C-alpha cells in the first residue's frame, strides 16, 4: 500500500507539473503588439526560427512592416517570412491564398470573429468559407486549408513581398530575378532574387498533399519578374488541402533537405505540438508569481524576445554569407535578423542569462561576417547587411560575451575584428574624419553627427576594454582616448551635446526638444533629440557625465528635468512615443536612462518612473505595446524591469537595481541551478526598495554581475512605500 501511495503521489505531481508548464504556452498572447506601433505578428514561428508564416494584410507602409495590423479585415494571402517589430518592411516570401471558386468576390475578406492565434498555431476563416490554419517547424511552414466544397483553388504568388515603400503607387521593383519550375502536379520549386531593405536570394520548394489538376499563369504585375499561378484542386471528401513550404538561403536542394528532415510526413497536429513543446522548454526558464494579466504580458514578452535572431543555416549547416558564398556553419548555426542597434542594449545580455547555449553561435556569426565583409555586421537580414542605424554595436556584443565568460571562439580574432571595424572606414563610419576632429562635424556628414560621435564613443570604450582583457596596452590606450571624444561636443552654456562643424562652431539655431531622424527630419540626432542623446555616454561613463555637469547634485537635477520637461507634439516617426517628459520609452536610446537614478541620492524617483512605464505603456491587448518591438529589445526591457534590474552598460557584465514588479521569480539556469528573486513585503502600495540582499548579504552598491546570477542564488528586495 505504501509503495502504491508513493507512486500515485509521484504520478499526480508529474501531471500537475506538466499542466503548470503547459499553461506557460497558453499564457502567451500572440496578438499583443499587433495593433499600432508594436509591429508584431500573430502567426507561428519557432524560437530563433527561419520561417514565420502568417497573414499579410498589406504589403507596404510603415504600419505594416510585419505585414499585419490587427484591425485590418482584408488579407492579401499568407506568406512565410517576416520580422518581429521592426520599423522597415522586409521578407514576405511566397504568398499563398486559398480561394473558394464560387465566392471569389469575398475571398480576401477575413471573418475576424474566427481569427485565433497561439504559440505554434494560427487560424482564420475567410468570408468565402475557406479555413486557413498555419504552423511550422524551424525552416518549414505548414498550411492546412479546409474548403466548403471539394473544389478549391490556390493562388501562389512569387511576385509578392513586404516592400520598403510608404506609397502604394511607388513602382519600385521587388523581385528582380526568378526561376520557378512546376516540377509535377504537387511540387513547385525555384528561387527569387529581391531588392528591398537588403538584396537577397531565397530558394524554395512547395509541396501539396493533393495534386492540382490545372495551373494557370496569371497576368503579371507591372515590373514583376516572377510568376503568379492559379492552381485548381479536386479535393477528397474531407475537403482538406495541405501544403509545406521550405526555404533556404543556399539552393533548392537545401530547401528540399529542410522539409525532408523536419517534416517528412503530413501530420499537422504533430508539427504544432512539436512547435509548442519546443517553446515550452524556453518559456519555463523563468517562472513568476503574479496576477494573470501580468503573467500574460510577461510570457508574451518572453515569447517575442525569443523569436529572433533567426538561424538561417540549413539542416546540413550550409548558409549563404554576406559575400554570396556558401559556407558551412559550426554546429549548424548562422544567425541573421540581427537588429544590432536595438538588441545589444538589453536583449543580448538577457539572452546570455536565459539561453547561454546560443551565445557562442551568435558571436561566431559576427566573426564570420567580418571575415567575409571586412567589418562586423550592422543590421543583417537573410545573411545580408542593410547597414541600417549607426554605430558598430556588434562590438559591445562581443565584449559582453567575453566579459561574461563565453569562450567558444577565437578571442584574438574577435579583438582584431573589433579594431578593423573601428579603423577601416565603411558605411556610416568615416574614421579619418572622426579622428581628425575628435568628433563628426555636421558640415562633413549628411546627418546624425552627434549621435554617431556618441555611439562610436561607446564602441571605442568596448574595444579598449577588450584590449585590456587581452593585455594589449597600445590598443587600449588608443581607444580609451577615442572613448572620450564625446566631451568635445559638450556645450557648457546649454549643458547638451550639440552639433559642431569642422571650424569648431556650434550649429544654430539649437532646440534640444527638436527630434531628428534620417528618413523624416535629418539632423544631428538619430530618432531622438538632444535631451535623449545626452545620456548615451552614461552607458559606459556615468562618472564622466557627472563631472561634466559639475557634480552629483547637478546630475540629479538634469535627470529630474529630463523627466519633467514636456514634450511638444511628439512624433512617433521621430522616435517620440510613450513619453514621460523627454523620456521616450518607444525607442531604444532612452531605455537605460531611468536606471541612472541609481547614481543619485533619490533612487526612488527612478523606481517611480519604472512603475509608471510598466503600468502605462504595457498591456495585454493588441495595442498593449507602444513603440516597435525591435526584434526583442522592447520585451527584454520589460522582462528585466519585471525582475528588478537592467544592464545600463550592456558590455561590462553588471546589472543595475531598479524595483521588481512581481513578488517572486525564479530563473532556471543550466545544471539545475536557480537564481531566485524575492520582493519582501511586496504589495500594491509597497513598490519601492532601498535595501537589497544577495544570498542574505546586503548589497554595498545597487548592482550585481553576470556571474552572481549565472552561479545561482537569491536576490531579495526589501519593499516599502516611497
């Protein structure tokens, strides 16, 4: 009896554990961020997956960079690739649209009441009665269509793509070359070369589980260089048609190998369940004790955070690099969709804590890109660089990984790549100009002179620190000097960093509230204004900023003014969104600034603003994300802040204390270690902290380091009223 009781107890515990774990998948709301400027998408993907099948409701315009907006009721079709939360359109490969032949007039209208999305699965029924269901593996999209009758049609559009244009009438070509072959009555294969945000070639193979009886080549769109087909099907009695779409950067046989390896069968539910079980292994790496609404936002953030970067290596390890050559990737890992200007700040440090097994693969990707191109990547898509944004922030990513103990790459090669990237001029980096003046003169550049100077200063500090670690004093000295160039743009009369010309004269007139952006209002700052970029050097030199301002009291006064100076007609296209004074939570340059209150005598003010951002700018609704998700950075900020700390300097391995947003959290680390976070006396009113304990010992400074987290332990916050 005793043994039976024990076995029954263990069985019940197992059921309970699996049920609780499965609920983490169910708590993800894939529609958060799909209405407004979050620019997320509701379709399925895998963690770090190559494909993201989903509905395309428009193929152009800033609002539709992922191809979808929640309120749209018309659908162009269902394509296989997209980015999560970017500000520019790309991908949208191989559009399919199933159609009921007798109701073509309503075939593109969605019945929104039927739309459902969850981890690993999306479904909607169109007004023509065709039900569309989507799931995927890492490299293969899987569609299932249920038609009202046994006759069905599918439009297969290779001309389609998510175009980087903001005007529907823009005649810009998208596909510039293609070769598409109908192999037989169930298979279409080929390639398309596109020119958009990046210039790239994708290879594909489509396989239907039922033969099409006829194929009709439709009239081409203007400037089209790829075909569009209408396929007719005679369906079995269940009226179901399934199709698998496999992609590759390398070749058609790469796409074929991907589908044969990942989905060699036609069991839709099996693929969906595998997708969800894979997600579960990642989502359960953090558990939190919180109300259901907060859990929904948190686990959706964790989901969004893990979508990208995408591993674009085929199952055999082949990938096509930035130089167009096919290579083999170590451990079959080569990452793209590297939104580096965004993710270096919070997402990559968080990745090192939660998914350490991916870090060396990402660093090796950066180094392989450098070897092929001559400098480190800036922003990559499908293995190609679009050179979007400024700085060379693969540099702090490398330093961050090295600082935190990741070593499965050649450190000397990494330093060499960092130095070459910082000394050999390339797009957006004119080092001769930078070193000649000790800043970027605004009359020698088209725009962004202040932002480029300040962001280059952070990269320089990272090169110097890496050189220090490796014992290279000469490189350390050179780049530490450059890291101080930011001071050359400090105007003592206004206490801002300002544009200066090659004769040393300030740009006039000067308005610190005026935001500028290369695409919309070119000027000295990147999607921000002088207020927001003032705090950029504080990522690595808080004490230097304090000294420039004349002391800690003036530093605090400047912070207070930053959060209380009213924004005048903030423009979301200039990065001015989700505002508290001049703090713009909707864009990355502001993300570390609240945490700078840790260097003042009034840290509770920062905690007040953290509480406000969490409550005002994050919600469990489609419009619950204000500002682009940017491939996981917005979500990483939310996750870190919920836990109670954030990497002000993303590359030095330290995390600055804020205030936790949950009573308890546990980070489940490798080797069965745990890092526990506890908010003692936590309540709706007790949302502030002045004392923290690490493993029972009070923290002398409001920060902890990566090793203290990765070794496991317990961080306690003593909570109180303000």
